[in-house]
C-alpha cells in the first residue's frame, strides 16, 4: 500500500479538493502549497481568552433584601390538639395526644407500681461426698 502511495503521490486525487496523495495543493500539475504550509497557520494562530467576569457587578441595592412584615407565627400548642384517654388490656391507662402537625405523644396515667417480693437468702444444701 505504501509503495502505491509513493508511486502516485504527485498525481491529483479524485474529487473537488485538487490535492495530491500527500495533501499538497496542486494546479496544472505543479505543487502550489505543501500540506505543511497549508495547516501551519491554523496551528500557530493564538486565540485570546476573555478574562472578564460573566457576572454583573453587585450594587448596594442588590445586597439589601426587604423582608415583608408578617404576623407573628402562631405557636403549635395554640392550635387544636386532640387528647384521648385509653385503657390497655392489663388495665393501665394512658393519654394519646395528637398535635395539628400529626405528631402523636403518649403519656402514662396512674401507672400502678408493681412491687416484686424479695426472696430471703438462698440456702443451698451441700451434700458431703464420702471420702475415699
């Protein structure tokens, strides 16, 4: 393949670009501009990059924020809450308090004090082993 390219490098390629196999611009069989001369300007061109900020400069008016006056917030406790007294299977009572936000709080009412009897000192029976 390389041999065929070298053999035809001066022949004008098919198409409308008028270049030979090496990429040189050809007119009437003569090389007008080499491939290197053709691409060098685009590689050596220096483009300027802007250093400017895209943000607008801040003004004093932009930094102050007007806060609209509103009524003071109503405490959650002042809104309607629901309290229900319930009894468990074991007989203990509790109060279920439902707040307006949906929170449920449970408070024990008259919780009976269960006293467990203490047992006296444990006595263990030690058996004597017969000595051999």
